[in-house]
C-alpha cells in the first residue's frame, strides 16, 4: 500500500553541508493493517465497485479519478500474513503466485469485473478451469492503485475469497475496507541531523543505516526514493500529527530516485527537474527514504533536520 515517500538523515553535531544519516536518527513506528474480506462464488466472475468510497487507507479524501489501475494478487499466504507484511513493508512481488492488472479510466470508471483483468495480454479465466478456486492456502488481494511520479500509491484494498456454494458476485469497497492503525510513532524525540542554513551544496549519506523502521535489513533496492520536505510548522511534534500525509502536507518538497544508492547529491535536479533551494532556519525539515513499489505508505527511514 506505497506508495508514499519517506525521509532519513543523521545528526552530526555542528553545521555541515555533508549530512550523514546514522541508525539513531531513524524514527520509530509500529502499526496494524486490517483489511475487509468478501466471499464470492468460486470459479465465477465477480465485479468490484468503489463508487461509495470517500476516504482512502491514509484517511485522505478519495477521488475515483485517482484510480489508474486495479491489482488482483494471488498470494501463497494467509490473510493474517498478508496484513502483517503490508504493515511491515515486506510484501514483495515474489510473494505473488500471479499478479493480474485491470486498466481503467479513473475519471469515469468506478467498477471493474474479474474477467477484465489481464497478465501479459492474457485475460483472467473466471470459469471452472480458472484459478478462482476455494483454497485455504492462498489469498486473493484486490487493490485500487494510483501511480504518482513512478510511485505505487495503494489507495485501498480488500480480500476476495472464492468460496464453493457462495452466490455473491459483488465486492463493494467502503471507507473501512482498509484500515491503518498507528500504534507507536516517534519522530520528534529522535536525535536530529544538524546543519546550517544556506551553506550548500548539500549532500546526504545514509550508508551507515543498516536496519529500517520495521527492523528489517535496509535494502537500497527497495529504499529507492529520497524525499526532502519543508513544513510550515513550529516543531516536529506538529508534523507527527500529519504522519500519514507527510508528502502531501509539505509546503515544499523535492524527490530523487536513489535506487541502489546510499547517498545523494542534493545539488542535482530532482525527478521533476527542480533544484533544491537549500535548508532554511524556518519551519520543520524532514528527510526520508521510501519504497516506491511497496504496499505500505510508511517510510523506511525518516528523520528531522535541525537547521541553525
């Protein structure tokens, strides 16, 4: 459910244009993801509808026009395992036995049927010989997705359960189909990265960080987006209140593609061709590393930059 762009840096003590991220600078987070489950007739077509949805997973206003694709994943996992992997940002493509994609016109479309999904040009077989069978060892995950600057933003998801003898063919998304409950969050209480205003060009190095916020070994192939964001706020505690919409709540932001990297030259144009104007002493600055293909909107690394 990604995504969302994350931020991360380290406190060096004293002003420096060369920012270094340490493990201690990373924020603390724990959350629980809960998805609704809908039983449908096995080996039969079903249709999903999201016309009544007003809020997405992050509590943002839901706009049907933002839905660009619908994913239907067949996973060799239980529902509980899928929810836990989404929460920990560890649900990866390798977990899917198959991945079906439905292309839609989000401006006008608010529904799609299973028979409209394809994989490499091959339509999903919803008949008796197709994969929509009752199987306790597999889980079907249906997700509404927006793609923003190459980042997968999972808006909401639901489990679809093919069941023998069931006559239901309708999957209705609601505002509570997907829920993300933040259990623990600490951004403001972590050591900050120290720098000074207008002493660029700035660089950022996060090679010393070995573990992401979920306790997993940090993987630079997953942590592929760097965000530097500036907020009109008095302190980082205020920014914590906007945690699930940090990318959209920023007064200014810059995003770089850092696939496979553990450092970045902030003087280079970002993915939109914009130049970073430099850190200033006003407001709150965050830096983060996130995963553009993950299903969770939570960053892998995130820290406050204190600007003197």
